[in-house]
């Protein structure tokens, strides 16, 4: 490795907003995180369910009547292709 071109690699403290503290090595002296594996819902199992019924209902209002027609047209086209 070339001399005097690499940054200093030193002990670092990483602090999360939840209060968790991690010690590692980095080129930065201190790092602050907004979320970490100790408080992230994916890792803690406390993931909140989002109600998507409104989105499904909106989709059905827009495309609900058209979808059966498209499916029927597709099956008719398949029957003609087989003959």
C-alpha cells in the first residue's frame, strides 16, 4: 500500500436514536443513526400492519367491471386458437 494516502482507521462509537451504542472501527470518529437493528420493526417483530382495504376498493371501483370482460375475452381467444 502507498504511504500517506489512506485515512486513519480508528475505534468508533455508533449511537442510535433509541439509545443503543455499538463500538466498531471506521474512518469517522462518531456516527449517529436514526434507526438500528435493536429498534427497527422488521428485526423486533413489532411491525405494524397497514390497512390497504382502501387501495383495493379503489382498484375494484376503477377496474372491477373491466377485469371479467378481459378474462372472458382472453378465454374466447384461447378457444379460437385451439380450433
